[in-house]
C-alpha cells in the first residue's frame, strides 16, 4: 500500500491536508452562492426603494423579536436571526408609527427627534438625509468615569473651580 512507509505523523498530516482542501473547496462554492443571493437581494431592494419623509422617534440596537415588529414579520425571520441584535428605528411616517430596520452603515448618522428624508425599501432604511440642516454634527457629552464624577462632586460642594486637564500634545 502507499502509506506503508510513512510514519504515524506523516499519515496524520496527509489526512489533515486532505480535510483542509475539502473544506476550502466547499467554502469557495458556498461563498459564490452567497454572493449571488446578495446580488439578487440588492437588486430587489434597489427596484423597490422609495423616498419618504419621516420623524425619527427613537433608535436602538435590540433583539429582532423585541424590536416591536408585527408577529407575521417575526415568524418569517430565520430562527437564528430572531435572537440577533438589529439596528431598529421607530419613526412616524404620516399618521402611523412604524418600526424599521436601518442599514448598519447609516445607523449612527440617523438623527433622533428630527424630521428626515429616508430612502426605504420595505421595512429597511437604506439612506437618510436631514431636511433641516444643522450647523454641524452634535456630539453627545462624554461619560465621566467614577473618579471624575467624585472629584467634580467634591469641587461643587466646596464651591471651587473645576480642575483643568493639562494634557501634553
């Protein structure tokens, strides 16, 4: 037989190499199929997109089943995705309050409690433009750590001026 002259280590290495080659070929074909499906879904979303004016009420990342979607939508979702966190946006479109799923790329750029023009496809928000432009991006205040809060509280009670951070640049 072919494997008679090889040591145990050599046989194990040949088996591992064959398994890795089979896994690589399988992943290649699975990747091609996933790429085709994604291209079809993107084309379908582009065909069904529409621009809507909406007032964004709230946005947060929550589990799919806890996001407030209708039960029929939750039932149609794959079982694994029901427990994944999705970027959910609650918005008022006309007289209705609807929960949408935002694209991960634009989720952070969606302003809260503002009226926006959004490009939607079904229940997905794929693009957002603010109707009334602001002067610049408003950054939320940075959260203070435990030590910084304690120092500020002590300074406030002593009615002293807050200490300035002297950072070298």
